[in-house]
C-alpha cells in the first residue's frame, strides 16, 4: 500500500457517524495511552556495531504472530476486549503489564440480543516469543482493569473481585464486597473498588481502598442518598477527587467529592469529567451545552453542544503541550482559555470527524469526508491534509515522537506527523468490521490485534550515521 492513497468511500455522513459511535464503544477502554520515545535511553556505548532503532518510519519486523485458537483448547473460545469483556467477538485488545502481555479468552454468549461473556481465562504471554507463560481461569467476570498495568490486574463481576499477579498468574486476592461492584482500579499501588447498594433515591455509593492482597483494608468512603442509578463515574487520586453521577430531575447530576475526606465540593447538571490539568468538562443535556470549569466548579467556557458525547479527546502521546479539545474548540489545559477552533474536531457536525492523537506539535484529526488532517496545536493552522479512506475509524496508536502507528478499519499504518505522509501499511484480512485493527504498545514494541490474531512488531535497526 505504501504511499498510495485510496479513494474516499461513498458512505453517507450518518452511516459514518454511526460507525464512529460503534468503534468508540468498542475502543473506549482501550484506551490507555502509551508514550514511547524511540532511542530515548539508548546507550550507544554498549553497542559494538553501533546499530540504532530506525523508528516507526520504516516498516517494522514482525517478532511473532499468534492465532488465538492456539491459546485455547475450548471450542468456540475467542479473544475478548480488555477491559470490557462483554465487547468484541474475536476483536479483543490486550493490555501490557510490567512483565507480560495479558490476553482474555471467553465463550461469547447472547442474552437479550446482547453479546455477553461467560467464564473468562486470563493468559500471560511472553512479549518476545508469544509463548504462553501462564493461564488463570477466572470464572464469570465482565470487566478487567485497563492497561497499562504493573504487577497486578483486577477483574470483577457484580459481587466478586479477583486480583491476579501479572508475572505468575497467581490469585493475589478474591473478595466478595457487600455491594454491587461498578469498577476496580489499581493506581500507584492502591486498589480502589467502587459500587453501590440500595435502590432509587436512597442508593448509597461506596468506595473501598486497600492493597492488591487486601483490597478493602485501608479506608471506606460512603455517599448516602446519592440518587437513582448513582455510581462513581471518575476516580482521580492524583487530583484527590471522585465524581458521582446519577439521575436527577429530569436529567443526570454529577457531584465532585474529595477522596481523602469524602467531603462534597460542588455539583452540576449533566455529566462531568476531569480534563486538562485542573479543569472539568460538563455536558448539560437540559440546556444542550458543554462547559469548561475550573477546579472549584466555576464555568470558564460555555458553548453549544452539537452532539451528546461529541467531544472526542485525542490520545496524548509524545508532546510538550496537550491542549483540551471540546467540540470544535481547543483550549489551554490550565487556564481554559480558547486557543483556536476548527470544525473538523467536532464529529457532531456534518464536516466534523475525530481526533485520534497529538504527537509533537501536531494534532491529528480524521474527518468524516475521508481525510487525515494535521493541525498545529498552538496556532490551529492546518499544516497538511492527506486523503485517507478510513480516516474516521483511526484509533489508538503508538509513536516514536514523529511517526504515529495507528489501527483502522483496514489494518495498521504509519503516519509521518510532520509531512502527513503514510509511509507504510499492513493490511488486515477479511471484510468490513472483521478488518478492524487495534494498535497498542509493549515496552516499545507494537502490538497488533485483529480478529482472532495477535502479533508483535519491533522497530528495525540500522547503522548509526553519527
């Protein structure tokens, strides 16, 4: 494929937007961004032949490819998506740990027309060879913590949490909380389990914290009378906060609490999430607006909401400056000041699209009309436009600081973010959504997962010109 550009397909804007929504749902978790700078800590003095990484501008070398069928002896078992194990039917994503790649296998089942997972098995894979190091049957779980993870990964169902050692597959703890579990995260060595008990307006939201071995041993936070369908929607220890969302009258409400004390800080109508350095983004469906707020809940920016959930935050990779994207606007991540606007950033508009990543000083946007567009993050100037058939499905990448390797509905590709040129491609077999390809990182290598297949690729080396 190389430097050839394929023509824009004849899909309608509504069809494209529908596909975007599906793919966002499929990759919402997989979302974990991995920043890697080729050669950053490369010690040439220890290399007698003075070879160096050529980066991702040269098609990498495949280390190994693994058919998922080789991982299991259970007929019909397929690769599941981590963290949302109910998503995917062989299109699963892996997570990277401090020692291994972690895959999840399960039998797809259908209940009420939805794809669900029964028993799940975690598999630890050697990064360099693709061999199975350990397997851990978990029984019925519906989610696992998203990557990258370190020495432990948590998986859970409604009333059960199991934490597995990523190096050995050993079960470090298995807990039965006295509430319905909504999420589990392991952050800087602390395990947080959140959920709720009770129903209706009197629902109590619960957060329990501890270690991987004793996950409920440190402290408990309770939010009584949190409202109908209330749950923890965000938990950010680095900002000492958690957010509880629930149904209000007639729309949803979000309330911010201090994590260390459980003290209520402020509340807003609609959904709320942390963004930027000390900012929040609020989306109010009653007024159909979206706002940027400061750390005290004061509105800094207010604009019309073109589409619910329409602000698609870029994956921040190697960059000195990561602005906030909200609708078609780009804002300073600290002050919330408007920097510039471009309609391509708002996929709620007919001319809009998505923003897969920021690399260096370039924000990469994928338009619904079939273009990849590079935009200077500080000025908003469009520096290049590249026709690309599957621009609106470009997701999840890894970079060497210049070249962005991403997956889309046709395969895996490398984009020169300075010139906008596609320098190489690896196409996926199959048709339609079967070809969708996930790209993630594993200690500097590229992990490519497509339907029923996993492969790891390594940047090539060559003579050091110095």
